């Protein structure tokens, strides 16, 4: 693609590298996404970005579009000004298709329950946790596991950070780790 030579070239910037990391993450190449993200970000930011990429991979195409081009519902068409006296651009689909506005809210909390080596191992671990903590995990679902290698087991959504923290306090006893992640 176009981004790889730019990201590896002498005039590479963090923005270009992170755009390529996003592309790899959406594709499901978590190893390449982590490698690129780690060049510019600390470990917590890398983990958060990987969780975000996993969330995007689990969405249907129209939800991905609306998440990436989240419209400003207070925007007016070009030529009409807002109270601030500035013009705004309203996002439209490249092919003229409608964007789905029923996508998930801008913020959800998920639990990063660690890495289990393969999607099959992660699925087995989640099944075990659901059995042991049925009342606490009811309504939570794992995000899609894509690609190969170590992929974090992310489950949710949870409505707020406090709920995610409380649940992690319980699940840490049986999970590799448990860390609330905001997507």
C-alpha cells in the first residue's frame, strides 16, 4: 500500500506510522500494529489502540464508517454559519451511500482479560469465566478475534469505568489480567 513506504521512509512522522498501525489493526495483523504503535506510544496507549482496532474489526461495515466519520449533529451545510460564525463540513459517504447513524455510542468500557495465544484459547477462557461468574458476565460478549498470534481477549460493553473496575476486581483471580479499556 501507500502508507508502508511513507511510514518506513526518512520523512516518516508519528501520524503516518499510527495510520499504518491502524490499517494493520483493522486488517487483523496485531503483531505489525503493535510494532508500529510501540514506536511512538507508551504501553498503555498501545494496548488501548489495539483494543480499539479489535473493536473496529468486530463492527459491520456501516458501523465502521459511522465510527470513523462520526457526524456532528449540530453541523449545518456549507454556506450556513453556526453561532460561532464559521462554516463546517458535513461528512458524507464516498460512494454517496448512507452512513449508519445507529452505531454504538462514542464511549464504551471493555475488559482486557489478557492474551491467550490464539482465538480458540481466548474463547475457551471466556467460556470458563462465563460459567464461573455467570451473574456478573451476563450480557457481556467478546469482541471478534481476528488474525493470528496473541490477541487480547476483550469483553463488554460496560456502561462506565466504575462498573469495569468492580468487575475486574473479581475476574482478576481467574484471568491472566484484567484491565478496563475505554473504546
